[in-house]
């Protein structure tokens, strides 16, 4: 769905069954920004892994819940409707997501 044609989509459809990897779908990509739907089923980052992105990331949880841990020790738990803006190069990891329902994230990278 990452093209210029008018298309209707549903963020809660086409969710794959649980697998070893999170499901990542690029919904829109333009110069300087990318919008992704990420689906987690109890996924978490490896204990020694940190995201250190060159882009800012605004992320919200649409269903389920997710917990982010930052390298300064801050822990943020997001539930449906809550969102956070993560500045570029602020090291973070996904420390936990719901194991009983799909956690659907919407992430805007800019």
C-alpha cells in the first residue's frame, strides 16, 4: 500500500499469526518520512540489542501493550492510544509486549 494511489486499508486486517519475527508493513513512504504498522506477539528485543536510529520516531499503540526501555534506565509502558516521540539516537529497546493479544504499533519515522 506504499504507493500514490488512493486506497482504503484497515490497520487491524492482514495480521499474520505469531512467528519468530515481528510483522512490519510499510504503509507510506515519502521523502524524509516512513509510516509503518508493526505487529508484536509477545516479542521483545534481544537483551543486548539497542535501537540507535538516525531518524526521530513517533510511535503509538493501537491494541495490546508494549514496554520500551531506554539506555538511561527509563521504562515506558504504552497502552492503546498512548504515544511517545523518540528523538534520533536515543537508544531504546522493546522490553516486552503482550503475549495474550497482538500489539499493533503505528510508527512514524521522520
